[in-house]
């Protein structure tokens, strides 16, 4: 699954430095907490749109940190 979502697409679009964790790569990562259960609240989204077809759904799994170019761009506090 990881290869299908990372190195495979990077290879198809011929993007060097993408889809791998290696010296010289871009260091674009999403750190997931696959055990975190939560309820989607569209009003808490960081976008101008305040709606979602998933508003109110109970789900499991959440992005905790996003790193782009080696720099943290998003951090979700533990709850």
C-alpha cells in the first residue's frame, strides 16, 4: 500500500526526490495516528468552506503532523 501511494506515483510522473525517505529527498511526510477515534466537525476545518458531507461522522485515524520540505507545516494536538 505504501509503495502504491508514494514511490509508484513519483515514478510515474518522473519526480526526483519524491516518494522516498532517503538523503537528498524532499522530506514530505504525514504522520498518522491510526488508533485515534474522533468526530468530523466541518465547522472546525481550516478552509473557507464550512460544510462537508462527512460532518458528524465518527472515524478512526487522524493526521497528527505534516512535514513539507523538512519543515513542520501542521501539528494536531493530542486529545
